[in-house]
């Protein structure tokens, strides 16, 4: 490919994707809201742009082959903030991609699009949407947007329902962990698979306790190698008894299933900021 665009390049997950994506195209254009993202990799340029600005997105995606869309608010927030960044922003990415003849959107969706399904259910990629927050609702919107643009405009999409791409430090993450190496592998397969149409796949490593089923997306060739079970002994020894009246422990969305709408779900998750440094 000649040109790839990565939104959310200044974020934690974006920081791990930047270098691998430079290997897949002649030019990687990284974008976010910060003034700069530090040292650039060979073949990478940076453009500051706002997802809520359709004109900026349309200009950014000119002559792009694909866009890897990881930009947006990464937590539950008040609806107006989610609306601007995560809902209008998603529309702007898909519409700008369509206007520019971009072939495919690879989108960072989330387990929170289906977060109110029971934690004990082994859910597939075809379960109905059951969002746990405004954040999850925005993920549902973007997935449906991808489906619509495929059906009506033949713009391909792969929606990556990421469970938890963070260090394993609680019992839930023994099933939900997505390692950074497996994240990279998942995005690469979403880019280099010849035909995807509209596809949903869970972003999760090869965990013994994974609560989701990717069988219907197996054609992507995503075969994760890492397994959170290596952390189980320490994590379970440190874990407090679970209150089964707490929605955190009952539903796929974990803490997002228990917070009031508009309140942070990440605040109680002890996510370690191990962003890759260039």
C-alpha cells in the first residue's frame, strides 16, 4: 500500500501500532489532537487533526488505502463529549473514507458494545448489541455504521471488539487480556486479509479463560499466541472476594457495567500507563 492513516496515534494502543504500521505501507500518516508525538519512525508523518471536523478528516484521508481508526475518548464520559468525539468522529472517518475511495476501515471497537451480556456466557461475534455505557453505545453506532457503509457503499470494515489491552492485574483480565503483540497481529491481519466485507472480531489473546468466541471471524487468520494464565497464580492470590451483587463481576463489561452513565469506568481499573516511548 502507498498510504495508511492511524487515528489515535498519541494514545497507549496507538503507540504500539505506529512502528509496525510503517512496515505495511510506503507512508504512515499518524494523527491525534496533541501538538506532536515525539520522534517519528521512518516513513511516518504526523498531522494534528480533530475527529469531529469532517473537512479535516476528508483532507487527511486523501489518497489513503486504509485507515486504522483508534482515536476517540477511551472511557465513559458525559454524552455530549462521547457524541462529538466517538459518534460524530466515527461518522466523519467513514464518510471521509468513502469520499476518498478508501478501501477499508479497521476500527477499535470494544467489548463494551456487548458489555451487558453475562460474564459466564461464551458469546460469539454475532450476539446482539448490549452496551454498558454511552461509550459502549458509541461503539454500537460505529459498528452499525461500518455495516451500513459496507451494505450500501462497499466500504469494508473490520471492527475489533477489544476486551482489555492492559497489564493483567485482576481476575477479569485473566480472560480479557489482549497483549500488545497480539494486538499488532490482529491489526496486521485486519489489513492484509484480501477480502473482509464487514467483519467483527474480538480483540483478545489466547487466554484459557477467554469469555468470547472468534470462530466466525477465523478467516482473518488471527491466531493469538499469548495467554494470561501465566499471571493467574499471583493475580488470584491478591484478588479480594467478589461481591456477586456487584455488576462488575456479573457482566462482560466489568467495571463499565456497574458505573452510572457518564462516570468513568477506567477509574477503578488500575490501568498502568505503559505507553511505548519512541
